[in-house]
């Protein structure tokens, strides 16, 4: 019998039923995906808990408030088993130490080891920056009318209200011992002898959290950065 014009030919392959994926394979794949999701959730949940516990204990090492702690590295659970964390970041703000207020502190701790309950531990090495805004640095001087701004090349502009006029000086910012020293180099419209040392001041840097050491100072667009370091910094719940 002749086929109608345009009719498609039906082959044996077209008549074969399509194979369906075995039910057990579908269940197995779904179960595997569920396990992965649960492991990831447990890993991230464990990170949040560990960060909180570590932050609570580290706060006792000279922080006015609980610092922000971020534990790096994936997977996290393997680090918990060994109680050894390769990379931990800490951040805190508004830390007052003597006459100086640290605007913001950001450090990176390596080779961090803790006890089983995260109640105590040791930060193998710590390296970071304690940032002091120009406003906070000026507040640490004996002159309440002093205004500081960046002048480039590790220099600052120091402006002081003299009542009838302003005095503006270019000054260096250096580290001497454990202090920040601001020293006038030149004064606009005045001789150095006219104002003497009125725009010079020294701010001691001591009592930093976790016993951190002040290594150097640099001037940025908004303030000064203190390079701080520490080794074998211990923290405890006692």
C-alpha cells in the first residue's frame, strides 16, 4: 500500500521504548547531593561558631569590644579536627591606648592553635596595620585647634588657629622608639623661630591589644598607618 505523500517513515528505532533511569540511581544521586549540602552547611555553621568563640576570648587581650574574627580556609572541619588554623583575620575599631585612639586595627594571624573548647590558644605570628585618622592623631596632641592633612612623601600639613590668622606648617611623621613624632620642617608666612615648637608633638604608642609591637609609621591620604606585629600571642578564658 502506498504511503501518503509527506508521511514520515517509521523505523524500528522509533518504535523502541525509551530507557528510564533506574529508580535506585536517582535516589542515590539525590542522597549524595543532600549529603554535600549538609556537609557544607555544617562546615559554614562550624566556622561561625568557632569565630565567635575565638573572638570572645581574644577580646580579653586588650580590646574594648569584641573584635571581628574571620577564619579563612576550606574545608573548615579539617582545621577543627587538627585545632590548627593557617589564616585568621582580626579587625577592631576605636581602641584607646593612653592619649592615642586607634581608629581601626586590621591584622592577620597565622599558625593559630587552640584547645578543644576554643577557650585558649596561641597566634603564631600576627602582622597588620593600626590606622589612626588625622583627627584622632591631632586629638592626641596638646593643641585642640590643630588640623592635620596629608602633604605627600610621608609629610603632613599642620594648621593651627592663632586667633587673628592661621599658621600652616609642613611636618614629618616618624617613629622614634615607641612614639609617633610630628616635627615641623617649614611654616608658611612665618619663620621657624616665630612659633618655636608649637606645632611639634610626640604621641606614645603603648599598651596595644595582644601585646602587639609598633614597627613603623606611614602617612596615607586620611591618616597614618602603624605597622604592628606580634609572635606567639596567647589568649585564654582566664
